[in-house]
């Protein structure tokens, strides 16, 4: 019975260690996700600042100076 209790205790310790490691990875992923969201929003803001010049053919043609 003692051997069984020792094996159970070892497995419980391993399970707890793995759970802590998993939680750390989840926290790391959440932090990366927040960074990614910030970068996506920043790119969207920059994209809004871009504009088409009057001499651009928006139908897929060439730039005015290329014609």
C-alpha cells in the first residue's frame, strides 16, 4: 500500500507541475494576444490615414505618370 501511495503522490506532484506550466503558457499567450490586437489596431489606424491621390485610376489602371 505504501508503494501505491508514493506513486500517487509522485503523479499528483507531476500533475501540479504540468498545470502550473500550462497556466504560465496560457498567460504568455494572452499577453501575446494583447500585443497582436494592439498592432492590428495600429495598422488599421495607419491604413485609414492612407488616401488615393486624384490621379489614380481606381478601376485597376496605371498611375497617371505610367501612361
